[in-house]
């Protein structure tokens, strides 16, 4: 399945490409060095993937159309009610309306004195007896206590930030702006204060019933804090899509160095965290050998909303995904995409509300499939908002494929500029590991300074849910 094998497809050439971007580089091209380019060197087209057979290209979907098809293939999952601590990274299933005024009472915005009327002011007694309510102490009025006794005109009392302002107070005088004289009983201001100064009035942020966020808003850590302040203990959110990952291939090792023709599995460790960063709940990551019956059993037995497979999507002797889908009577929604790397990716509907995303076996090609098909599908299922599209200028020309879109790892430079990275062959993760995003290069390529559409990686965009737990199962060979 070519998962993680650096020699399954030759690496892309690192030397400058010929001026004619419509010509594919020689398939024998090899990298000339391990360092990143320092000048405006044109980034070459991979010379490692042969053109598909005509019958394969006949049903391939254009890249933008494939993303749109994936986004429209599903409906949002049902809503669930979660405690605040379990709602992170999910989308609000209904508007977030305030359950209380914020703040719910007049609050001191500073440490200082609550004062009534113009100064100077008389400091009222701050002594406490056991019969008192505890609202005044030798430190004054503290946060978290019941309402204090009213102030009369000309009175002042010490008050802490966040404490309830007593009735009759007209302002809060900051500690640094006041001076106590006359044996500690008279308070003078060092500067003029205005009515209501440093008092957060009740309802300043919102009134009960105000809509704070619309349905569909992503629950971020700040949203959790806002919801708690507004009186919520739990939230109605759209369910997370449940995803099962099937890593296919007899040649894959899960530990140690490659040996005897076997290679390390690069996608098993990658996919779970990536899918969780997209808001999914990864219920299992299982390894399945190159056995059509084992694959059929694994797919048909899965109860996940989405099954993600790696490899086996082409037409080779051990590529069993298409036959399995036909055997299951699945509806093929996208069968091949006009994109490099990753053109053999696919999307199928296994049953109402259940889907299979078939990723190519090469690591960067699989990343391409995640961005092209898995991300739009999962966003729809989980009702997570899509990031607004944006573009950036390329610091170097990028060699294009004659008919396919290319996805190239890039790093941000100087605001709206991005620099393409090397090591972007289908089997390579080195480039994307250092990348901030991927640039979408249209057929024919892009010149230096041209604007390209940018796809953020999930941990550089919202990134919510990346630390969520997962369950890992085993199947097939180690």
C-alpha cells in the first residue's frame, strides 16, 4: 500500500524546472541536495506518478467539485447535551442565549473605595461583629458576598475588584487616586472622578435572553467561559462524527526499523490526531492485511459514521477497496480526483448516514485526501463552520501538472506571502511536517508572485479537539 515507503514513488526533483511548465520532468530526476532553496527557484512538479489510464480519468472529479461534493454528501448529526467540560470543539446546536444579566449586579472594576456623592468622603466603619452579614471586613467589601449596607451621601467604604457595589454609591475611587487623612477617617481624591466611574453596571455585557452566539458557532475555550458566565452548566451541541480508521497493507510495521521489504506505518499514528483535530471521535484505528475478506468484514462490521481506509484505492492486485464497495452495494460519490498527490482517493455512501473515505496509501497523498474529502465531510456531519477562504502570494514559481490541481506545502512569510517547500512527493511527510498550510496550485502551475488559495492545517486553524482521547484496536498483521 506504499504507506511510508520513501521509494514507492520517486521523490520530486529539487532542481529548477524547465521554463515550459506544461512539460513533465524526466522520471529519472533525483534530488540534488537536502537543503531548502534560498532564492526564487521554481518548485518542480513531481516526476513520480504516471498518468492514469483513460478510463480512470473519465470519472475523476475536479478538485473544487470534489470538496463541494464531500461537503454536500451528508447532513449534520443529531444534537446532544454535554457538560461544559465535554463540549469543546463541537458546534452549538442552538443559539447561546444569556440566562442572566452580565454582570448580574453593579460590580467594582477596581480596588479602591465605593463613594457616594462628591468628596471628600467620610470612611464608614469597616468593623465586623459575629452578627454582621460578612459583607464588610477590615478590608472593606469583598467579592463573593451579599449586598452591603447602603451608603449615604458623603460616605465611602473600601471595596475590592469584583465586589458588589453598595446601594447609594456613585463611583469607585481607585486606590492609587485616593488619600486618607484626618486620623484615617477622611478620604480625598487626587483627581476628578465622574458619575459611575469604574463601576461595571448590571447588564453592561448583556441582558438575560440576549443571543450571545448563533447556532453553529464552534465551542472554543473562550465560548466555554462565556457560557459559564452566562449561567450554563451544559450545552446542546452537534454530535461528533464517529470515525474508524482501517490501515491496510501486509507490508506495514508498527514498531522498529524497516526490514525484509516491510516498512513502517506512517499513517496509523497520523490519522487519529488529524481526524480529532477536525472534530471527529476516533473510535478505533485497526490494521488490516491485504485480504479482501478481512476488509469486507471490517467495513461491514463497523458502526462508525465514517470509515477511513488507507491504500487499496487504485486497481492493483491487492487494491480491494473498490471490489469491497461494489460487494456492499455502496454508492460511489467521488471516484478519483483531479489532484496531485492523491488522485486515487474516493468517497462512498455505505448506507444512509454512513460513509467511507478511501485515502491513497502514500502519506502526503493521504493528507491530500484528508483535506479534499474527509475535512468537508466531517465539517458537515459535525456542523462545524468552514474557515473563510483566503489567498496568499507565492514567493517562488511552482511547476504545475498539465490537467490536475496540485497541493504544495508552504510556510508563511511576510504577511500575505507563502514560500513553497521541498519534499512534497506523494510518499513524503518531511515537507508538510514543516508546513503552515498547503497552497492550491491550478493546472499549468503558478508564477512567482501569483496568488494561490491556501488550506490551513487543522492545528494552525481552529485545532480544537486535537488532544481528545482515542481507542486503538488491532486487526490483521502487526
